[in-house]
């Protein structure tokens, strides 16, 4: 059984059918890309996968369990985490605190522990801090642990958002344009980081990206959306040389 199965997925906003009959299968441990021109419906697919939007039609199953109708936090607890096209950090919190928020779905306190800081509170806080620092080291952010997130350079803010998502211990990590706004050096570092994340944490990754160098460099299988419909799928070499895909990106 595939980790994620998307069948005939569709959503309609008024008279606009933004995604129409989309099918996708995600196997455990692989690195996938979802590409297509601007406005093709890629982020809309992510929003349906994570419960932000409820599909008009179709099915989504994670490890055989239906996701449709579940709230975003429920889907996160089931093992799906994401980043966003526009960075969504807690800018006035430290880098460390941003990552620690991602661990909150794994640690439970009693009312007394949370209010009075008694019992196992301090032990749990220490464990969360150590776990968060481990994740920051993977991203080369450990020296910035006490820095406000808003004071990080743009490329490091992108990494921090991925680190926070990873802290929720996802099986499936959805990255929405992780290289957006990065220079070539930052993009190269990001590619290395994504490879390391998959290896170290054995997480399955699906990313939306417009940087074709990154897509070709790390993705093993691609799905191409155009006007909300699946245009092509296959290995990067096959897909990126498909005349229909080239036309969709470049026009006639």
C-alpha cells in the first residue's frame, strides 16, 4: 500500500474548478516534485492534503486512512507536515523556540505541570530543548538558537521553517517552494539539506518548486499540473523533455 493515495481530487471555488481529477501516488521514502506554471493549482493541492481546503470531489488516504474532513492539526498528528510559499515563522520568538513549538504535539503536561512548572515539567522541557538543538544542528542553525527568527537572513529563515516542520516528526513532509527567493549558493545548500533530512530522518518528501535545477537535482519522480489537471508524470528527465510540459511552461 502506498503511503499517500490521491484519487480524482477536485475543488471548485464558485465557477472555477481550480483542481480537477488529480491523481497521485506517493511511496514511502521517495522524493517527489509537484511542478507546473504559476496558477496551475499546486498550492491548492497542498491545502487539500493538509486540511486547509476540503475537496469538492475525490479521495485522499494516508497509510489507508481517510484525510478528508480532518482538521489541519489532526492531519499533522497523523504524520503530515508542511512549509508555506510565504515564510510563516514566529518572528519575535527565538530560533530555538520556533523549533520547540513543533514538538508540542509530542509532549503532554497536566494542568498543574503547565501552570506551576512542577512534576516532570522541567525534565520534559529539557528533553524538548535537546531534541530541538539536534534538529538545529542538522540545519547548521545551532549557533543562532537564541537569535530572534526575524533577525535571521532569508535563506536561514527558510531552513528554520523546514526545521520546525521536521520537529513534528512527520512521515510525509510537504515543502512549498523551499528555494523561493534564494540565491544559487543558498539553493545549493538547501539541496544538500533536503537530501540530508531524508537520509537522517527517513522522511518522504513532496515539494513544489519552480527552480528546475533543484528539481532535477533531487527529485526522483515528478507530477506536472496545468490548469488544475495532471499534464504529465514520470522521472525528471522524461517529464522535463515532454513537449507538452515544455509548451505549458514556455507557450507556443
